[in-house]
């Protein structure tokens, strides 16, 4: 695809660096911006730059924040002795939108994945261990994606905390609401049978 | 979806203004930028702003250009008496990538569509009529999308040029290569029968 202008070409290749955006989509986005008023495009561009330079990470839980301690950690209504351990900020947003969790978080910044070159020291695991020791944490709920890397990470952290009295749990895994039994994989179906629940706890 | 930072929220809502980008995709893009080096994000942001402020439109054909006259109009190898009329710049790029057209272009900037509030005066139709009169244009090839608005636009311009000797044609419409006859709509199949071609012109 040959573009008629080098300025256009540069903008398209910048957009095409974003995940899931190919050259054609990038061109569509750039041509859309080209149709907007210059002041709006400058606002777009400044907002992005400000976001990158101004955003902070919470010193306690590593969630995104406008200040040193994030809104969740500084909220006195939340149970600080219950920590949900997640891989990234998107997971915090997903769990917050359920309105079912009233504790605090800990964002690992990834999961242990030797194949991708991610080891325990690349994550905020040490900070988590320190928190468990110092903040009198009663329960860690792991909400990691259900795969080998997630399980490895849980196992690693559990080993590190084996002398602690902190309870360690993980979110339930099983058949999704609206899922069809016949299309569930054997592992999920097998586990959901093994971890079956009394009906009274299910129908609330 | 509640976001933990107003800077993040602003950046996400700027991205979500782009066509085809919803809030979730916008968040994914912003979090990707957040992981990049600050200098790279600044480069991204500056490239976009520069593109909007620096890009010009060719004074002759309204294609995108780095200078007053675009690379195609100023190319002496191209046939200036043959003009391909297109709706927008993306169509120029699409036709250029076929390597089958050696004339010049005219970008209308849209098509006549009263329902969307686009009339002839919102487009570069007057400039096109002037070009036909002054530049000794021999043929106008319309390459507009095959729909009512496209046909209306062709009809309008043809009426305006009825006293001119300029030949007016449109790109062929029919069954696509690789298309299946049984799935073609009646209008396309009907027209492609009515406009059937001698086989020697088809097998080149």
C-alpha cells in the first residue's frame, strides 16, 4: 500500500504499532483524524502524552492511580485484610465492575512464564509477600487466568507463604453461565464435577 | 466501566472517539501505550499532531499531498486527459495499488446523499467541472461505490457536463473474481448479463 504523503505514512505506521491494528485500520483511523478540526486532533495528541507522563502506579497495590496511593487502597470502606491478586490492571477493572468484591488488590504486572522470559523477579511478588507479612492480610484470593502460567504463579507464591497463617484461595473455575456442557473441555468439566457445590450455596 | 485514574479515563475516551473503537478496545490500546517508553509515546503523539497540521490537499485533484500539487498530478508520465473520479483518498490508494490506471484523479470528498445532508456544494464537483473545461479532459472514469448515492452523483455530474465533448464512463460492475453466481444478488447478476462482454476482451 503506497501512500501519497510521508506525513500520512508516518502517522499510519505509528497507529499500526498498536496491538490489533493493521495497516488498513490504521489508515482508516488516520483519515478520520484528518477530517477532524486541528484543535481536536491536538487535544487527542496531548491527552495521550499527558496520560503517559502523568499516570502513577499505586505504591501499595501497583494499580494505576493519579496519586501515590490509589483510590481503592485509600478507601476506608474497603476490607484491607482481604487481597485479590490479579495479573494486570484490566483484571482490576473487570472485577470492580462486578461490584462483588470489597477488599483491596495486588497487581502482579504479569504472570510467571519462563517461555516468555518472565520470572518471579519481574513481577511484584516480593512486594506482595511483604504486604502479607506487614499488613496482617487474612486472605489472598487469586484471580489469575486459568492456565499453566497462572497455576505456576499461584503455586510459587503459595510456597513462599507456607509459613504464614494467611488463607489462600482462588476464584471458582467451572462452567460459565450460559455455557453449554457438551462444548466444555474435559479439564473444565472434570474439575467442575470434582469441585461440585451444595445447591443451597449456588442458588442464593 | 469505572477507571482508576482520570488521566487514563481521558485517554480512553479520546481513543473511543475513533471509528470502530469501543471503550474496551480503547482501554487495551491505552494500556499498551502505558507500557511503552515515554519517548515512544511522545513520538506517537507528535506524529499525529504534525500529520494533522502539516498535511495538504492537492489544489488540482484534492488528493492528500505533502505539497500544493500532489505526486500523481505532478508526474509527467501520467495521462492528464484521463481523470478517475473517486469519493475519497482511500479509493485513490486502492486504485493505485492495482497498477492498472495511468491517468490522474479527482477526489470528490464524498458523494451526494441528501439523507446525510451532503449536497453537490459540499463536494468538489464545481472544481471538477472547471477542470474538464480548462484541462482538455478527454474521459472521466467514475469509480464510485455501486449504490444509489453513487449513481445519483454520476447522474448529477453527467447532467452538468452534457454540453461537453468529454467522454464519461464508469468502472465495470459485475460478478467479482472468485465470487459465486448463486450468491450474487439479482441486480448485479442482471446487470452483468445485460452488459455482457465479448470473450476476446475478457481473456487478455
